[in-house]
C-alpha cells in the first residue's frame, strides 16, 4: 500500500537534509518556512490542518525545495509517534528542528476542563519532548534545535495570570532545553530557546487580546520574528535569547519590581554624576 510520503512523490530513503518546523501553517512558523525556503532549505512541515499544509506546500513550490508534509495533531500522543516513525522511515538527516507549534490556553485555572489541560500539556510539553527524543538520531553534528519560548513577560519564568497552563508548559520547555544543554556540555547539536516578545499573529485570537493595542514593549510581525530567529541560527547562537531591547528591559522591570528599578536608575544617575 502506498504510504502518505510515497503519495507525495517522495521515495522511502531520502539523502537530502531537511529542517523540520512544527506549526508551519501560520504566524512565526510560516514566516520561518518562507525565509528558509528562500535560502533553499528543504522542509519537513508538521501541523494538524491538511488543507493549510497543502496550501503552504503549493506556496513553497516556486522555491524549488523539497517539502515533506506530516499531518500531526500534537495534542494526540499516537499522532506524534506515527509522525516520528514516518520521518525516521525516510532516513533523512535533519539540519535543524524548529519546535514552534504552540497555542494559548486563556482563562482561569479552576475553569479549565480536564480535557483542555490534558490536550494542552500533550501538545506543548509531551509532544515536543517526544519529537526531540525520537528524532535526535536524525540530527548531525552541525544541526540546531530552536524552541519557541513565551511572551516578553517571560511567563515561563515568572508565571502569568489567565494563561497558567500555557506559562507552565513554556517553563517546562525552557528548563528541558537548559537541562539538555547541561547534559551535553559543549557538544552539538546547538540548542536555542527564543522568547520573541509579543508577535502579531493568530495566536492571540483565542484570548481576545489585540496585539496592535500594545504600546510597550513593541509588538513585532511574524516576519520580523522569523528574520531575527534565522540570524541567531546563522550566528550559531545557543542558550536563551529574548528578542529586542525593550523586551529585555521589560523583564528587568518585572524582575526587580518598581521600587528596586527606581533605586537602580538612581544609582546609575549618581554614578554618572560622580
Ligand atoms: N504570538 C506571540 O505573541 C507569541 C509570543 C511568544 C511566544 N510565542 C510562541 O511562538 C510560537 C508560534 O506562535 P504564533 O504566534 O506563530 O502562533 P500561530 O500563528 O497561532 O501559529 C501556531 C502554529 O502552531 C500549530 N499548532 C497549534 N496547535 C497545534 C497542534 N495541536 N498540533 C499541530 N500543530 C499545532 C498551528 O497549526 P494549525 O494549522 O494546525 O492550527 C500553527 O501552524 C508558539 O509556540 C507560541 O507560544 C508566540
């Protein structure tokens, strides 16, 4: 019987190198794919909506790259293990894994259904871990892993109201990445967690938040986020990066609190006057 991948005209064994992107059908993931295709990277596209995946594959055709579509609902364990098996069966090498897919779960913790919590944790915690673990053997010495972090509040580090499970799942990804980095020391592959700040994308639709109303820190477009992420990959960065000075300043304010921030500024002013 013809497999999904054979149906896409792709032979079983594939000697090309690919970059795998989860959540490539909109927002940051889509912009990353378009930018990578422009640079002639072959792509493995992992998302749950077949129609949007087909549209993206069509859009990428003029770039002449090879694309592999993997329909996968990350909130479903069986779907993820099947997706990994499909990719492994191709014997491809992965130049990179961009663990980007994610969604918000707005609301008060006590109001969530068990199903909503379970699905969110599987999609944003379980599946990224299983994918990384299963596909690790397809990475080469030069490969990179990029994990999309959280908003500029660094909710992953400090918690946030009205998005508790989302924040906790991002905290998990952040600490998982740090632990893997510690385990491997300076060994490759490079692992980078990027906190993009607020990005204007469909991500905010479910919470009703309108990003264009945010005055500070600056809201960036998904194209801008993608370009910054790609330049970090080019610079072979690893560790944790918060995009934008204003996001970094916002984190400092959060960390210190207003009183300590004022004292800090006073201290800097005094030092400069001396
Ligand atoms: N937007 C922001 O302000 C912001 C800020 C900080 C961090 N981030 C993080 O950046 C990443 C990308 O966000 P974005 O703004 O680009 O969001 P987006 O426009 O809503 O795109 C999310 C992508 O993830 C996919 N996805 C969601 N749930 C999935 C599931 N269960 N299974 C498979 N695919 C799934 C979606 O595919 P479908 O077509 O299947 O829906 C879509 O391609 C997320 O991890 C988000 O947490 C975003």
